[in-house]
C-alpha cells in the first residue's frame, strides 16, 4: 500500500492564492506607509530647526509645504496641520486617513497620526 506524500495540486493552488493575495495587499498598502514615514520625517526635521520654538503657524506651514514636494507627499496638506503651544513650545501634529481600493467594493482604510511632541533633541546638562 502506497502512502501519499506532499501536497496535492489543489493544495498548492490554495497556498499560492493565499500568498498572492497577501502580496497584492502589501503592494497596495506599502506606499501609504512610506508616505506616512515621510510625513513623520518632515515633522521631525521641522521640530529640529533652530527657530522652531518661536515660529508662527504660518512659518511652520510654509516650511512643511516646502518639504512636501521634496518627499513626494500628497496625502497631507499644510492646512491639515494642527499647530498649538504646549509649555511654551510649538507642537505640530497631523491626523489623516487613506482609503485604498483593493478590488470591486473592497477597500482598506488606514488611519495615521504623527506629531512633533517628543521629537526634541536632548538637552545637555552641565
């Protein structure tokens, strides 16, 4: 009596379909995350500017807008920034969503949030 070893053809098709569906979703979702990390990098760069603590909201938005084109960010505009003072320091944050269509009426909704809070360089203590 022979025993079957390995996977059947249908088993391989099912595994291949699952792997391809994960790859497809990854291909659609990864660009949104790359753009989000670019937004975080822009906010961190702005927070490290020498005059950030004394910048007006208009100056912060202008600085943000200049960097958007460099990093190819299209999901966020300077008007989406929430700029406020906390403890005498400027805090810039942004929250946005991206809806990514997958196929037919199936979409993925991603919520992103980034802030300059906590991205200040360490101060030296003498």
